[in-house]
C-alpha cells in the first residue's frame, strides 16, 4: 500500500510462530498462561499478537482469518507486536513470509512502481527503496511514461542495472517493521 489510505483492518494473517504454552518469560504458572500466535497481516504487513481459541493448534505459515466475521481458530487479537518481541522462530519465518506475500501480490507492488510519487521536492517514494537512487528513479519514471510496467520481469528488462525490485521491497518492509523509518510505503502504522 502506498502512503495513502491507512487504518484498514487486516482480514487474514500468516502465522509466524505458535506458542502453545505462552511466552517462556511469563512467570505465571503454566495453567494460567495464554497460548500466543505471532503473525503477520497479509495486506498491510502488520505484526500481530493473536490468542487462539482453546484447544486449537496452529502451524507456522498457516493462514488464519482475523476479520470481523466468525473466526474459526483465533479468539481475539491482543494487539500489534513490536519486531523486537518476535520469537526466534517468528524471526526466521519473517522474510520467507514477506517474500511469498510479495510474489503472490506482484500486481499490487507493480502498481507501486507505476504510481509512486514525490514525497517532497527533493525526495521520491522510489528513492526510499534500498539500492534505488536518483538515476534509477529517473529511468523508472521515463520508462513508465511510455507504458506502465506489467510485472517485475518487465520492470527489470526495461530499466537497466536495476537492483532486484522484489528484494528491495522485502528489505524496505523489514526496515519499516523495525520502526525507524520516517516514511512508510508498505507497512501500516
């Protein structure tokens, strides 16, 4: 999602980790601990802490419904999850999940390249992608004037010496999740 309409709710999430017995640092007795699911929203890459329904087991990489209708596996959403609270398993799953979401939603990200706009007089959204400088930005803007890009392969073939756009988007998403970016292109706040 380009820096536009925000605050949409996630409907589905991809499970990064399932802690059957809650967090290990939770000092309460085990019978009082709550099982926890660490997940990433499919649409806005929001990191979420979810509480599953009692007796439910969930696997990493599983897609779960978290929207407003009846949920089969998730009882409620505890809230957003800071990246530094991800478990080792969730951290290991993060980049493969991001890459898969980018691949499955290629059209959405190609639309970003076709519609990216200036942020200020001196900075463009395209320049926020790791490895993309002013020269790449100018070449992308010129190429998209001729014809909008249709795919990542089309983008790479028409803009010479361009860093891999999928990898650049994935890196940018991780940078935004770490929370130190002033401007956000893909991750909801």
